């Protein structure tokens, strides 16, 4: 089993920045995939960004150039630096981890972008 604990959400004005963190614990030796998903009210959960153990990354088109995903393998922690935030970025953000895809989920952290 793998446990994921997110932190760093909150309220921010448009154009502002936030950094989310997600620490993994438990049986983490098989974890290659770590990523961030988000779900806005009335919408399906969707992939925001992911990073593999070797460092390869993927970003959804809506966040490309504004968000940066990074990973500290020694700390089993993944980060999401979010810049130039827009109201459309408002959602619950979920951390996920797994061998090749999302197998485990965190509890979610709310990000609200509003003036």
C-alpha cells in the first residue's frame, strides 16, 4: 500500500502562484508514475501533469508553460508549481502515484483562484 499526503492548496488571486506538495509513504519501491489531477465542480477529473522516475514529464495543454511538475525521489515527494493562475484553475487537486499510471490517490487539496 502507498499513502499520499498533499499540501499547499489555498486561495490565490488571478495571476498568483501556489506550490502543491505530495509526499508518498509505504511500499513505494514500485512507484514510477507520480502525477497531479484536478476536478472542478460538475466536471470530470483530468490529468494536469505527470512525471516518471526518470524525469520525463507531460502537461495538459491548458497548463503548459504555467505549471511545472518536479520530483524528489529521495524524499518520495512530487511538487506542482503553479504560476499565472486563472479562475479556470479552480478545482480540487489530487496527487496520484503508481507503477505506470494512477494506482493510488491522495485526499485532495482545494485550489481557489479568485479576486
